[in-house]
C-alpha cells in the first residue's frame, strides 16, 4: 500500500509520572514527541492529538473532547483530519520507534482488494502483547468501528480495534518500549547513552519528578545527569563542608551557561568541580 497518514496521541494525563508533560520529556536531548514524529516522517500527513507544543516537524493539531478523554476520544478527534486510506496510530512515548518498523506495518496491510486483506497490522512487543498504539489500520475500518461504538470519551481502545481482523508482527526488542513511569524514562535515557545507570542503586523517583517540574518551570530543555550531580555534591560536602554542595551546584550551572550550555558543558563543569573537591580532601588545607 502506498501513502499513509499518522496519528500521534499526546494528550494523556501521565498519572504515573505525577502529571509531567510526558511527550516533552527528553531522551538523548530530544523530546519524546519529536522522536516519534521523526520516525513517522514518511507519513503524508501527521495529526497530533493533545495540547500544542513546539515540534521540529510541521503537524496538524487537534484536541480530544473532553481534553484527557482517553485514546478513543483522541482517535475520534483525529480521524476527520486523515486523508490517506491507511493510517499509523502511535503513542507519543516511544523513544526507540523506527521508520523501518512503520514501513513494515503499512506494507503488511497489502492491497485492500485482496480477499484476506486485514483491517489492521498490530506490532507485538517482546512479551507477546499487542500494541494497539503501534499499529497501521485502514482508515475506513477505523471510521466504521468508531461509528458503531457510541460515546468515545473514556472508552477503551480495545473496544474499537480489538474486533477488527488484524495481522500481528514482531516489533523487535526496543521498538515497542514506552515510557509510562520514571523508571522507564531513566531506562530509556540509559539505553540512549545519555544517562548514568547509577540511579538504579536507589529510589530516585521523587528527584526525577522534582527535576522535571523545575525544568518545565524554568523553561530548561536539558537531560540532567542526576547521578553525576549528586556524586559531585557528595564529594564537595564531605571534603569541604556541607554548604559547599548547593553552592558548588549553583556555580557549576553558572559555568556551564557561560560556556554555551548543553549537556557537554554541564558534564565538563561537573568533572572539574568534582576533581577540585577530591583534591581538597576533608583534612586538606584551604587553597591559597
């Protein structure tokens, strides 16, 4: 089948992320939504359901009624904007989604004139679960199924797509990985090579939530290596004195900003500050 549109659902409440703006969370410095949009760049038209956000690609924005009304309400809001005969339906929290997988899903639909042509092709994750928000569907089939449902708000997506005749294909080890919890976000960042795996040593959910809240409040788009920052402040507090920890954190941030900002500038400033604190030692004489 040639030509398809894409629908990306980006209006969920992210309750397991304490209400954080999940599509805006960064993995390897790129918002989750932009990572999904990049994978879906082959779509002729991309419709994003949710509150407007800055994106690296031009998209069509729609809003479900009521806002936060669930995936079926989001689908009902997006379908009128779909023009192609096929559409990929995607969640906005798939950090490792690939264009190649979407091409496979669409290709597996095949011509609709075939007698055994499916109404949809659903990706299956590593645990054998169908991922209805990582799938390709015939637009007409979705419209028919939605029309027979009734009130879409709060309805389960399974009620719409579950009865459809679908094929299933394996998504691969990471393609279906989604970010539902802070542990998932940390895992995605670790897999991308942008975050230290040290957070697994302790429960840092509260720190993750606070860090994301501060970043959103201050308008900062930067992956914060919490483990490296805490290690630096621990050394400063132990080798100098406790007030040195917050003071040094402030100076590290200021130095990184003076050097142009970004993850590399922060990492270098953290390294320098930690090495200085390590040289001091708890019993060292103050530097001249």
